[in-house]
C-alpha cells in the first residue's frame, strides 16, 4: 500500500470510528429514554457526516482540477 492509500485508509477508519461512537451514543440514549442525549448524539453524528461530505466534495473538486 502506497503512502497516499495508507493516509486515505487511516482517514476512513478515523471517520468510521467517530460514526460508530455516535451511533452507540444514540442507541444508549434511546435505551435510557434520554431525549437530550439522543438530540446531542444525533447533532454530533450529523456534524461528522457533513464534514465527510465536504471532504469528499473537496477531493472530487481537486481530482477534477488535476484532470
């Protein structure tokens, strides 16, 4: 695996770790009937997803500029 691919997979694993952590928080808060906790965990998950979406869009834009 070349350094660029390694960096990409490290990023993927980091983001997926965040997503998994937030979904665990959502599950726990739902189980505990903790409405505030669910709301906070969903907002955090959405933030991670929005950041990921921006990162993908930026990467796509960079790839198009190189072509």
